[in-house]
């Protein structure tokens, strides 16, 4: 069965891709998941992964619809992963808007999948990394990952993306300072969406000034103003993404960092699995627990002692 799914993935068949993603999403790191990733791994490494983050309602989904259309028109194969508890186009309260987006994705044959933000025990983390591999093996040139703009899912996207796009806009008020505190270091491209709205130029200047005060690396993040309703500014945006893609291709350090992050995640899982039975035994050891109840030993020392014993 796995063979058929894998063969379908290589053909870019959407149903096979969906089935594969369901395996990695629902079965955790089962034998099935491992075999799947093992077998497709040699076919991955060609896609450029673009993470898109920013507060809800800022226009991320709308923007992704446009980017998909423009890249598809240039003959690129694009896939989208939306990490969201609910529908990927939640901000678009107008049903018409939502339908328009999905129509544009359908028109260009863009594969889109939502991953539920379960977020417990790193289950989501692993399934995002694996989902991206499936879409990579399916021949995507670009994989766009939209995140909710908070928490663990965001961190994961930042770690696995080659290019991180931070989307901001006018009307964020005082909130902008708090948002900025967490995101200025992570963006490779900063986008000010809703340039048709009042305050957009001020928001743009604010971000430019903040960036100017930060230590400069080899890559200088551009700040791009766009209007997602008219697609103004999108040429510059696509150009910035492509420029950063070229930059990444020569950046061995960035690729190593990604690999290390993923490997660390799997090593943590393997270690936990390997020792879980022993740990369970310890946690059931009444005599030992009695010592803890009597506060003869503090939790740090107890943990050190236990690991020393079982490792
Ligand atoms: N005026 C204006 N509205 C926009 C623009 N881009 C998106 N919107 C609207 O903003 C709302 C939220 O968009 P959505 O893409 O769902 O935001 P998300 O939550 O960040 O994914 C929708 O009603 C969009 O139509 C823009 O450039 N200008
Ligand atoms: Mg959205």
C-alpha cells in the first residue's frame, strides 16, 4: 500500500499526497511513517520552503493566494501548508473572499493542506517536517507554510523554513511593539500588507528604522509594501523571495542549522522512547516515592540520580 502511495506522490497526485500526510499526521512516528520518509528522502531537497507568519487578520492567507498565482504563472509548482486550528482562511470573514482564494488555488492546481495545531508532545513539529518532505518529494518548487502567529507552531515554521516572511500592517496600534519584540530577528523578508490603508507608510518606516538599528548580517532583510487586493508591490515581493532563495543556496551554515534542529528533535524522541520503560518503573517504585514525600531528596537531585542509574 505504501508503495502505491509513494508512486502517487512522485506523480504529484493530490490524493496520494493527502493519504501520506494523513499517515504522518495521525500515526505519529510509527513504522509506516518511518518507512515512508525513509523511502522518499532521496527525492527531497529541491523545494524552497517559505514560512509566513504574522498576526491573525493581517492578510497572510490572501497573500499566499496571490503568491501561488504569480509563481504558478511563472511555471513554478507551489504547495501550501496552513497550520491552524480552524480553516486556513479564517480572517476572511467574507465568504466571497474565501471562495475567491480557494478558486485561485484550484485554478493553478496548487495543493493545499491544513494541519491541526495539536501542539502536544511535539506531535505537530514532527508532522510539519514530514509533511514538507512529502510535498518536496512530490516535486514542489516552493512550499509555503502559513502559521497562526504564536507559540510552538511558529517556532517550528521558523526552524524549518528557508525564507521566513513576517507580515505586518497598519492598525496594529501599541500591539506592534510587543509583536516586534519577538519577530525582528527571525524575518528574512518583512512585508507591510494593506498599503491601501491609512498608517501603512508609518508602519513601513517603523520596521525599516528598527531593522536599521539591528546588527547586520550577510543578508539585509528588505521591507516590502503590498496591497493584496490589487497585487501592487507583488513583483518586488516575489523578487525578494527569489533573491533570498539564491542566497540560501550558497549558505551552508543555514542548511546545517536546519538539519541539526531536526536531528535534535528526533534524538530527543528516540532517547525518551528508549528509556521510557525504565522511567515508568522508577515512577512506580513506592519506596523511592516515599523518600520524595518525606522530602529526603529534591527533584533535581532525584532526576539526576535516576538518569545516572538507567542510562
Ligand atoms: N484593505 C485590505 N484588506 C486586505 C488586504 N489583504 C487582505 N485583506 C483582508 O483582510 C482580511 C484578513 O485576511 P486573511 O488573509 O484571512 O488574513 P490572515 O488571518 O492573516 O490569514 C480579509 O478580509 C482580507 O480580504 C489588503 O491588502 N488590503
Ligand atoms: Mg490565514
